[in-house]
C-alpha cells in the first residue's frame, strides 16, 4: 500500500517525465530526442519497484541533474 508520500513522489516522477518530453523538443536531432525520452522511460521502468522514499527522492534528484546535463550538451 502506498503512503501519501509515495503518492506525492509518484506525481513528481510523472511531472519529471512531462518535463523530459517538453525539454526534448529543444533537441534538434530526432534520433537524439527519441533516445533521450527512451532513456528516461527505461530509468522509470527499472526503478518502478522501489519503495524506500529516500532512494526514490535520490533517484529523482539524480535524474534532474542528468537531464540538465543532457540539455546543456545538446
């Protein structure tokens, strides 16, 4: 059963996914764009079993950093 905090984090991940989709529009190369979205989706799929709140928060922060880095490069 999910706690309220899990529910909030689930919404954060969904919002982060939306950010990735929006941010990927600025990547000019269509292959790189779809690869970026696929990478993020695979990260979500890989970590969907996590239940530890601190680990989930850490993953969200790490993904945000990685997203910023990818967008800086493109």
